[in-house]
């Protein structure tokens, strides 16, 4: 029995190491391509930065909306079952492969635009940044929940995760209104 758990642990560590390498390679490629685009596009970089920012936001939001829904179903899976183990893999891959990188890209390009284009001015921008900080805090809460589910230590009921599932939607609505309408 201990040989099986040692193999699973080694396999998990290997998978984690591979995921970290892929993430670092992805970030390096993004930085190099962004720098190249910045120097090639010159003054035309802003629309590219905006497009990359919007793509990253969409990816981040997709993950933030899907992860709590996975938790709703994971709660009902028997601990140690094949279904529970499948949810663990799905949750971990979603977090590490999509949500985390998308959040990083969102912040990098968003802060660049806030600095370079908007000069950190405007009440709407300050409110937006505050709400994105709240969304980032929720991201951290969900990341901690992924770890708890992975260790079979989740204590929250499905109803909790259903409610949490609505928070990113509400934040997104207000953030989009702030960006498009700029009410103050």
C-alpha cells in the first residue's frame, strides 16, 4: 500500500514540476513576445495591450465562474472515489493552467494601461482597481479551496459554493460598467 502512495506522491510532484516549468516557459514567451510587439508596434502598442488584456480577463472570468461550480459537484463525490480524484485533477489544472496565468496577464496589462494611458486618474479607475483587488482576493480563496479539496479537507457545503459562484459575476458586471460608462 505504501508503494502505491509513494508512486502517487512522486507522480504528483513530477506533474507539479512539469506544470511549473510550462508556466515559467509560458510567462517567458509572453514577456518576449510582448517586448517584441512593443518595439515593433511602437505607438500602436495600446490596441494590442488592450486586446491581450481583454482576452486575459475573459479567460480569468471563465475559470473563476467554472471553479466554484466544480466545487458544487465535488462536495457530493465520496472522498477517495474515482469521481473525487477526477475533480481534484480538473480543479488543479483549471487553477494552474488557466486561472493563475490569466490573472497575471490581466494585472500586468491592466496596470500598464492604467499607468501609461490613464495615468492612474479617474474615480472609475480607482473603483475598478479596488474591485479587481476583491476579485483577486476571491481568486486566493478559491486557490486555498483547491488545496483543501485536494487534501479531502473541504468543510463547506454545496450551497456555500453556489453562492460563491455568483460573486465573480456580480464583480464583473460592476467592473464592466465602470470601464464602459466611466460614471465618475
